[in-house]
């Protein structure tokens, strides 16, 4: 039993729901691989308790960092005393690292997604993309995709104001990319990315209404639990190339542990 | 890596300092032995942050219990919505267990100490005892010792008011026991118990001024880190029988996990 002792440094992932997250085992394994006596635990925070919970958690002297997941990536911005370059454009954070008595924040989702495509050898430059979800993670992915200079991006979020806000940020990063806000459609795109919570856990819904997906489509789903979301199963049945949420996560973890330990 | 996942239930130990505590590994091992997906982590809370930290921690929906150590055993009483029988007499708690939206509290230190003596076959009834420390743990030990009907108890604490308060509680439990408050002396007692923080971690002090201890003395030190406190080393050199803090701790753990899981 050498996973936790009185001297172990604490990290946490804050979300609601929380039981589906994989960060606890993945980050704790990465800490151990680097020889650090540290652990990352799940922290289930209800929206009405967010301010009080975070005020309490950030006062723990042996807590060195937090990860934020749904629905807190935008709200966590207010906790930071210093914002990283990605977080400033995205307007959301998914990691907070202790820096003395201050907290540095950055968002790594977008970079992780782009890295997952790069490792698969799937180019994004000049391609046509359909992105579903413009919340914390969706915005981060959108901004990171924009840096790859796609030819066209169609955005959808149930909250149209969020989509509009992301359009502006994408165009500030990549003015040459055509961007529109519209309901999900894939007949004219190369890549479909789901960065909404539709399909998470026992949610049987698809984030897109379609009888079949084109076989040439590359389908990415940011959800890590279940592994095979309704969208992923639909994409498999349609013969599409699939990029999994866990591939995005792996790329992020190493960068985030760097961030936690260099702050 | 199966020690922590998104579904793992959280427990914590709250104290200042925290790095010396052994509860994280010991409780986590006991949870696993019972087949429970649960972990106990260290929570380093500074005195000025206690109220805000605890307000935040108790709102975490996946946190099912807390242990309190130095200096919070008296202060934690205010968090309980229901007090156990020992906690009511002692006026301190070392465990808080979720009971729906309420928190049940109890103190297990005293019982653990008495059990450690019983397992060693060292009787306490009719004996003469010197007890150092009348804080949270010291009071709990004092009250539990009183239930064993010793002939005499001498109490010492740097805070005399705490010693006086413990005298009254001991006499309410065992009116026949002679009790006095005086500086530590062991020439006329059978058992010396240190339940103060003197000797913890790098503290090189002895809790008692003496050139040598009588060889017939039984010496107990509640401190678990280091294993061999200055007092324990002194007792070994003097040829005394020694009862270790970890023996008290083992007795407590099983009872406390019962409490956490039955609440």
C-alpha cells in the first residue's frame, strides 16, 4: 500500500457527475511513472456548492492542482490569478496549478485533441470540419483546430450564443477559415467532432440526426466513458475512421503534469 | 492502478501538521480488505482556514467521512449534527461520518488506547497512572482510562484549564479514582502515558524531566511518527515495557471503518 501516505501531495478533478472520469487513475499512474508521491482524486461538486467547495479546496495546503470537467470549465476561470495563453482566448480553463499562494490556469483540451489527430496522421489543414459543442472543452477544441487552418468549420451547440462567441474566437485565430453556425450535418465535411456531453454514461442519444455516416468521414468523440458511445458505434457501423476521447486524454495528461509540476 | 477511479468514495484526515499521519495507508488498506472502493487522503488545513475548508469539504458529494487529528479534535465537535456516547463526555471528536445530509461524530482514541493495553495483558484497574496531555486525544484517553477504574491518575497539560476540565470528567466516570493535576513525575506510578504532541516528528524534547525511568514502568506514547520518539528511546534505555502509538491506532481503525460504513 504505497499509493497514499500523510506526505502524498493531492490533486483533484472537479465535476458533476464525476463517477465516469478517468483522470484519477490516469494522472496517478503518470505521477508514479515520474517518481512523484502524488495522487489525483475525484471531487463531486454540485453547482450550488461550487463557490464554497472551491474556496475550501484551494485552502488545503497539500493540494497542488485541480482539473475541471463538465460543467465547470468556464466557471473555473474566476479562480485563476494568472491565465495561460490558450485559456485567455478560450475563456475557460481545465487545469489550475498552485504557484505559491497564487493559482495559474490553462486549458489543455484543444491541444490534446489536435495531438490525437496528428498521432493518427489525420491532417486538419485545409479540411472541412463539423464541431458539436461550444462549451468549455468545445471552445478549447475549436480554438486549437483554428490554429491548424482548416478550410471550413460548422459549429453547433444547444446554446447558440456560445456558438456565436466561438465563431469570433476562431476567426480571430484563423481569418481565412469559413465558419458557420448550423445544425449538425456531415454530407459536406471531412471530420465530425463531438465535444458535447451527448452520449455520456447511459445517454443513448446521438449528437447528430442521420441514417448513416459517409464512410470517408473521420469521427472523433471526446467522451471517455463509455469507450464506445452511441456516436462511436454508429461511426463503426458506417465504416468511418474513429479517433477516441482517450487518445485526446493521453496527449493532455503529460502536458498537464508538466504544468502541475513546473508551476 | 486500481486504488482510485472516478467512482472511488473519499475519506480524509484533517490536521496540521499532516505529513506524519499514518491513517491514509492504514485506512485505505482496511477499506480494500473489506472490498470497498474507497480511499483516505491527507488534508492539510491551517487553523485560520478550518471553517472555510471544512465547509467546502463537507459539501463534496463523494466524501463520506473525515478523521480529525491535532489540533482539531475539539474544534471538529461543532461540525457534528449528532454525537456518539464517548464524544459527549470527552467534548471532542476524531471521526465524522456522512449520514444522508447530516454528520455523525464520535471519538475513538480512548478506546483504542485501552484496547492496546488489554492486548498486551497490562491491567489498568487499581493501577497508578501518569497522563500527559489533556487535549482532544488526551481527554479521550483519560475518560477511557477512567472506565477501567485506576486507583490514581496524575494529569498534566501545558494548559491547566484543560487538565482541570479532564479531572471533572474522570471523576464523573470513576468517583473512586484519586485524581490530581501536577507536573509529570513517575516515581510513584505504574504507567506513563504521553498523549501530547511533544516528541512528534523532529521534536527532540521529552515530555517529562527525569534522568532515568523506573524499569517496572509501562510507557505508552500515542505518537506514531516517529515510531521511536525521544520518550520511547528513553524508556527502552531504562528497560521499561513499551506500548506503541501504532497499537492504539490498530484497535481504532477497525472500529472507525465500522462507524464510517454503518452510518
